[in-house]
């Protein structure tokens, strides 16, 4: 049986919205750096936690909204 994630391993809707707001205040290179850090945290060798995946997806959505491909 897999262990359940800890509460601090999952971002609430409010915390996730705050992450997105903060990303929107950064420059493009700042968001790219956040995205790269989140991508590294989601390395399959380390089995990413839900928070890391949420951060990666949120950064991707911001970049995608800016027309990044």
C-alpha cells in the first residue's frame, strides 16, 4: 500500500492561486527558472511529491498563457 501524501505535500487552491499570482509578477526568465527548478524536483528518480507536480503545472500554465512553446 502506498503512503498517503502529507498535508504540506499538497497545495490548497488558495496556495496554488498565490503561487500563480507570484509567478505572474516575475519576469519571463524568473518564471523559467521557477519552471526549471520545479522540473528538477519532479525527477522520476526521486518520486516527486504532489506539491512539486502542482508547482510544475502552474509554471507551465503561466508560460503557456504567455505564448511560450
